[in-house]
């Protein structure tokens, strides 16, 4: 049935996710520090709040889709400080550390309410088309309670285990995505430098063993994958700043579990350097191809 849903963080992903919830018949209560982001949702029928405690008090379920650990933690502290309803379920769909999930879960359950992690994969296109994969960490009962709502935004809702296990799955996926992205960037460049036609070579790799999401749906070379950010000068999509953040989280969980990640840590260094230089921080992370092609990757 129709629910009151709070949504905090209406960026590249959250804007479309909130829209899909409205389209599914839910009543949306939204917040973002960006006024244009709020205005877009207001035009679709959502109620805009400046005060997130008030937003949460009017919501059966609150979803957060924010940039990073520090912002997610700060936002929840602000909500909790104002007092929360015991029957509200909080779902964080941002990509953050499993440790932060466990600490927020404890804080919120101490106040009698529920908190679970449900990070997503599928990119901005997946958010727009409601085909995201949700990776849920929580109890079986919590998973069953939120599943129908998540289904309005995604096509696969996976129960990964206890609190933090959604993030565990998400971080592993993103490490692999970064590895294949840099891999396909250098592969495409090598093919093009040898004189191969980029489109023809992409068709070959996409029907051969080198195929991946990075080569097929998200090719970093402009003019190959119709919906790839490379076709619009790497605007929108999944920013270099965000993949650098995710790979930092990957590095921590790898250290905690004593797991060797030679390629993952190389990607972490590459994206952290790119991000620190600042020039491409806001561009989609497939911009790594452009930087590499121009001989500026270090
Ligand atoms: P984004 O930067 O486009 O959106 C973040 C939004 O949060 C912005 O609209 C910003 O104004 C808002 N915001 C920042 N601080 C705030 C605060 N204190 N209170 C309220 N709003 C605040 O980021 P995104 O690409 O939508 O990603 C969001 C999260 O989802 C990140 O954790 C990211 O790693 C993850 N993610 C992104 C993708 C992707 O392809 N873009 C895919 C999967 C997961």
C-alpha cells in the first residue's frame, strides 16, 4: 500500500529514486541542501522539509542517499537528536563503511527504532529506470518489511546478511567495477593506438571474453555505449570523487580482513590521485580513459 516515505539526498541517484517512489503511489517527504534538487521533487508532488527530524516524524520509512560517511553520520545525528518515532524504519542506501552502519544501527535501535543498510548498484540509469540492485543488511523481518518499497526502485532486492553486509557486498562490487573500468580504458586505448576502429573493437570485446559492464554499458570511449557518460563529456553518472571514496573504504575492509587486493589498491591510488588533483573530481569515473589517453595518468 501507499506509505509516507522520507527521502534525504536528491542527487544523481536519489532524485530518480524518489521520483520512482512517487510514481509507485507513495507520499514523499524530501530534503536536500540543494534547493534546485528539492524544487524538482516538489514539482512532482513531494513535500520539502528543511528540518529532517520533522521529516522523519512524518515518515513510515526514511531513505538516505548521501555522499559519504561523514555526511551520513552527521545527518543521522541531527535526526536522532530531535527524537524519532519507534515505528520508523531508516534505510541508508549511500555507500559507506560497514562500521558506520553498525554504529548507526546501535544508536537508532537504542532509541527503539530500526536501521538497516541497503546500498545500490546499477548507476544513474538503473536509478532512472528502477532497475537497481539493492544489497540489504538486516534481519529477515526487516528485509521483508522494506522489500515492497525497494521494489519500486529496483529489480533485484538481495538479503546479504546482518547489519553492514549490504555494504560488504557493495564495496566488493565497486572494487571490481573500478578494476574493469581502468582495464577497459587501457584496453580501448591500446586497440585504438594500433589502428583498430573503436566501435568495431568494442563489438568484438563485447562478444568475446573481455566483456564487462564497463565495456558494454559504460564504455569510457565516447560514441560506443548509447547511455554512457563518456558521450556527454563525462558529466553526471558516478563521480571520480565517489569512486575514490569507495576505494578508500575498500582498502579499510581489506586491511581489517587481511585480504590481499593488489589490483584494488592500485585502482585506489589511481582514483585518489585523480580526485586530489581536483580537475575531474565531479566528472564520471570513466573519465580515467580521457586522462590515460592524454598521457596524464599517474
Ligand atoms: P550526488 O553527489 O549526486 O548526490 C548527493 C546529494 O546529497 C546531493 O544532491 C547533495 O546536495 C545532497 N547532500 C549533501 N549533503 C547533504 C546534507 N547534509 N543534507 C541533505 N542533502 C545533502 O551523489 P550520488 O551519485 O547520488 O550518490 C549518492 C550515494 O550513492 C553515494 O554514497 C554514492 O557512492 C552512492 N552510489 C552512487 C552511484 C552512482 O552511479 N552515482 C551508484 C551507486 C551508489
